[in-house]
């Protein structure tokens, strides 16, 4: 799955008894750092819901994530994306606590429906932490297409226009797939012809030229036909000048895709 980019993967502690059958992919060991890259297969279940957590807050501490009283992620750091965790359908209160404490920093109540996938996105600065639950696409994009959803969680960057530049083309050859993307906006899923693209962003309203300075420029990525992904804009840390980076979470992966 070469189109997946996951940054700064955090620690997870799985304590649901109903996760025992998922033990091959989820390490149920406290205080152990887990590399998610080997466990990111998406398993659709006709009887369970699935939920993952993304921490997009640039200055919040590590987060312990609870659903009701059960912990599903421990010390989740900035830019971290968990794998999908299967849960029994129902209504849950999802709470983000400061790591190792019972200090609740954000909380939300959501009903999770059978055979659906969800993302709990935790974002904004720590002083104004926000928590949003999103329903993820769990079926293939239309034939010959991919589905991309862009969500802006970058707190220090002004609005941008988003471009996907096909292999062999230049920024000046294409039009934006979305304009005026600013903090808090969720574009919803955009269906785009399958292909190899470079992601680029410029300040909104910019008319690209050969000398345009990009707000963000990504590598070429080959997207698998039918795939669906969520691309999240987040702050770049440790810079004197505000910067932008992206993290990408796979929502649907074609059964015929190869790694």
C-alpha cells in the first residue's frame, strides 16, 4: 500500500476483551510502542463497528484515549494514526486524557453503527482542543477513480488551494481540486481519476507561475484504483516559521492492491 503515509506513530494499549481474536495485529501489552505499519489492513466486519483515532493537535501532550471506561490508545502523539479498532456497535463517550492521568482534555458522545468505520479526530491547540467524529468511506470509489478527503487541521497556516499534479505535468498545467481550504474545513470525498500524483498547495487565490513558492509540495504517489483515503493538513513542528505537513490515513483499500 504505497500510498499510505503515517507519521510519528504512537503507542497503543488494547484492553477490550473482544479484541482477543485480533491479537495477531494488536499487541495487548501496556507501555510498549507499536509500529502500526504492519497492522494497517482494514478488515470490514458485518457485525462490528470500527474506530481509529488521529491526534492532530500540535501542542497537546500525549493522549490516552478511552471509550467509556476502556482504553483503546495510550500516549498517542502528534501526527499519530491508530489502526482501526473493532468495537461492539452502540453509543460511546470517547475521552482524550493527558497521558497517564485522568485529566480529560476533550470528550464526545457518538453512536457507532454496525459495519461502519469512523475516525475520531482530535485537533486544534491544547488550550482549545476539539474532538470530531467522522464516518469513513468503507467501499470502493467508482471504477477508474480514487476518493480523497482533505481536512485542514493546520492551526498556523492560512487558507490554501489544493492541487494534484499528474506524473509528467507541472503545477501550471492543472487546476486545483479544491480552493480556499482553511482550518476546520472537511472537503468530503472527492472522486479523482486513478493515477500517480504529486500533492501541492499554494496560498488561496494564487495564480501559479514557474516561480510560485509552494506552501506544501509532496512526493509522487501512485493511488490504487478504488481506494479511499483521508489527507489531513497539520502543523510542522520545530520551525521558527510556520510550516505545513500532511498525514494520510487509508479508509478503503482495494482487495487486489499490493504493498
